[in-house]
C-alpha cells in the first residue's frame, strides 16, 4: 500500500469526510486486489481441481498441511486400514511423495499429477493386501524385537524366541515368507528350523507355520534382562560394546549375535563389526565378514558388515 498517498489524504484539509472515506476505500480495494493477484499466481489451479475431484471419491481422503503445496492423502483399503501418502510440491509442477509402504522405487519418483499418485498408490494398497495381513498377524501375536517401531514400510520382522535367539522373517509383496533364519543361532532352534522349513505349509499363515515349526503353543515375550530399556513395552538389552540401546544415525537394536548360548550378551551389528575390524588391526574383512573373538565370552564369532 502507498503510504505517501495515505499521508496526503489525512493532511489535505480540502477533503470532506465522505470524500476521504471514498478515497480510502479505493486505496484499500486496490491493495486487496494486488494481494489476491499475487497469491493466485502461486496457486496450482490443476492441482486444486484434482483435489476437488478426488475429495469426493470413496476411500480417499485429502488434507492440506501448512500450505497448499503440502497434502496428505489417506487411502483406505478393503478392510479399513488407512494408509497415509504425503505429497509435496517444491515450487515446480512435479509432485513428490512419502509413504510407509515397501515401494521405494515408487516413493522416490516424481509425479505429474495428483491423479497419477492416487491411481498408483490405490493399486499398490490393493495389491499388498496379503502382505499387510501377514505383517499385522506377526506384530499382534509375536514379540517383535526389530524393527523397533515396525511399520508396513519394513518388509522384515525379528521375532523373540528366547533371550538368546531371534527369528528373522521377511515377507514378500504376495504375503509369503522368505529369507527365514536365526539370529543368535543355537543348536536346538537350528534343528527345528531346518526340519520345519521342509514342512512349511503355504496354506497356513506365517505365524501358524512358525508355531508349528518350533512346536510352540504360543509366542514367548522377553524376560527382564539388566541393564534394559523399555521399547514399545518390550524389554531390550543394551549393546555391550557401546552400552546403549540406540545410537544416532544407527538403525536397529542390539541383537544376540554370539552363537555361544552361555554368553548371553547383545551387540549392535555395526558395533561388533567395528570391534572385530579394530582387533584385526583394521584389516579389511573378507567378503564383508569380520571374524574374531566375542568381546564377552572370547569364543569365536563372526559378523557381516551388512544386516541380513
């Protein structure tokens, strides 16, 4: 708004009150129109039309964030699960998304329109129905030790069997179990695993197969192990190298990586790997596997650089 014009109006004694008010009204109207013109130039009309179209679609809910370029799309699946898709536009016509779904190649992708995003992720949600069901069953019935706060984005679960052994299970997009192995391997569990895998019944869900494989009436939950930290109501041991449960920038909880059942300690995989490399004089490990002695019980131990 032109401050000089307002100053002149109030210091010009020749204007009557009605005339002064009329001129002020003209100035304010002009200023408001300029603001509207500026705001409308940064609004994506196509996006607004699409929002209007899809806001009335069953199973789709759209919400604005702090700006018109920040949108949350909630897609409801056939049994009422709500999947959140976060949509961002950073000053360009391209749209970016983020979602707790196991489809990184589609998440790290630019989209031309809201319609492209809704159609793509509606199909993904529909196709992953069995995947969601299997992970839900595991999360509800088992003591999941890792991930710490499981979502549908993580396609694996590490299930508590006893204080020294976890079961690693990955779930395919079709809801099938794959890459099943033990963490903190012991002979008793190992023998049951090898026999059970040969008898796996694909007509049963993953939880039922695991119970049958290990001859369990139900899943156990961790007993208190000191020192501990409560994570999502599950008692978790600290890493005996860094003496922490969580480390900044380090994913995953301490795990029972020593195969000596009497050892009973947990390590972050990264901490153990660096420890073994340091003990070997910082020589590079063969094929990414570091070997040496357990820092606690001094029995032979190995550690893969990458998590399995």
